[in-house]
C-alpha cells in the first residue's frame, strides 16, 4: 500500500462526474505487480489481489464487485477510507509491530542477541526488562498492564519464550520477537499459506476418527465415548465450536468451518466435564501435571482427535493407535507441539502444526491429578 502511494498509483481519480479519493485502477495495479516482480503473470496477480479482497484489505470503491477484476475498475485499500476492520487480532498485531519498530530504532535497545543452553537467539529480551521499558516509555500504566500486553503478544505469536516452555511473566525468563517485522515479504507468500480447512479435509488427516475398512463386529474408533448422537459431520456452525471447546470464549474473530471427509465419523459433544481456562491450568498449585509424549505416526496417522481452543483438549484416542501406546488419554490439555507453546491456539491451528511437522510427534500435555 505504501509503495503504491509512493509510486502515485494510488491517487484521487474522477469517474462519471464523481471524485474517488485514494484509489487505484485494477488493470494498472496488475501491470505494476508484474513490473515489480511481485507476481510472475497476470493470473497470479489477480489471485493475490483476490486474497486481499477476501481478507477485507481492499475493496471496490462502490462495493459493486465482490471479486477482483483485471479491468479499468477502481479499488481502494480499506485503510485509506476508514473501513478496515480493526479486530482484536489486528489491533494486537499492529501494537506488536509498533513496539518492535520503536525498540529496533533505539540506540540502547533491550533487543539483543543472547545465548541460552549454547543456542543463540535473535531479537531477545528478558521479561522484566520489557516490562520496565513499557512502563518507562509510557506504553502502559503499570506492571500489571505490561504483563497483560506481553501475554497478548505471546498468544498472538508475536513474541515467544525462546524454548516455548513458558507464558509471559515479569521475570528474568528470556523471550524473543518471533516475527521479524522488518523482513521484506513478497505478496506471493500469501498463496503459499497452508489452509487449516484444506488440512482437515485431507484423507490422510490424523484428526479424523476413522477406520478405512473396519472389520465386521469391530467397534472401531467409535467405541470412544459412545453416544446416540454420533453422525456424519459436514459442517459445524460457530455456536457449535464453542460447545466443542467446552466454553463460551468468543475468541474467534472469524467464523471457522469444520469439515470432515465423508468417511469420518465423530461425536461433536465435548468430553470435558466443565470448562477449563488457561489461567486455571497455569496458576501456581493447580491440580494438573505435565507429561511429555513421543508419538510415532503410522500409515493412518497418530490416532487421536484434538478439539476446542485456548486450551485445546484431547477429544478421543484410538485404543489401538500410536497415541494410546504413548500414554495419551482423553481430557488431557495440549500444552506444546514439537516444542511450540500452543495453549493459546485453536484446534485447527494445532492440527496444521502437526500435519506439517515430522512423523515423530513430541507433545506436552497437562492432565488433572486424580
């Protein structure tokens, strides 16, 4: 957007006796994408701009077209006309970017290369250092508010504990900015993002309870939490997702869709007896213990279902699968996946992490002390 402003592609334009401020001509923009090596051809350029439309970043000036047309039509960045939707996620991201820019521009920045356990980490800081700086710079009113901001940044994947073992605390634990906001990104990266929906539709998804060819008389996977309501699930509305997670946390900023392959059967009712929050899991003296499970996937998958969100829980485990052999049980909460802290993520994102990771899966789970 800023480059287009600098290049005068975005400007006030007159059409049918009316002036439209801060807009661009779609056909000219497609030419610009190719000339500046942001797209190899017109088809890719159109797909990129459609992606921006789908994410409410650009729109037709009169909202008469819901798709991006490579023609002499006027479009505009929503940020230029005040219609950009500032959801909680976007606000946290922009706050993180603002703090990062401020930190890297300082002469004596707290962001440094540090070493822990013989591993060097970029863009690191101590938790207490960050809190001191936030209060000193007037970014927050007090240390409590600074901790809340740090936790929001961590939960949105902007910062993280260097070994993904801790949430954000006012302590000498070492954290780093996970996102390098100054890295030059190419638009084509948008087309390479893996879709959690596509993963859940994959016939090889390990998150579907299924036996492709169940033996006659074998109760198969559906013996877990048998219920009369077991049925084929094609899509679940947002209201059902909150029931799956066992709470009414309105965290989802968009309406996710659950889609299973036709062969997948599952029980949408949560196995949790009551809602459990991250604060409850992480509070000192909480009646939960952490276990590390190493699961080697087989030809079908890992043999378990993860559901819910913030925190996610184990909904079901195949009694004869790799996860059960590793000690996984229903109602356990997923703390980390392959070293990455995931208590703040929804089950679709965790599914994506596992699907795109190695066959040998290392998970930390938390379970209630009986």
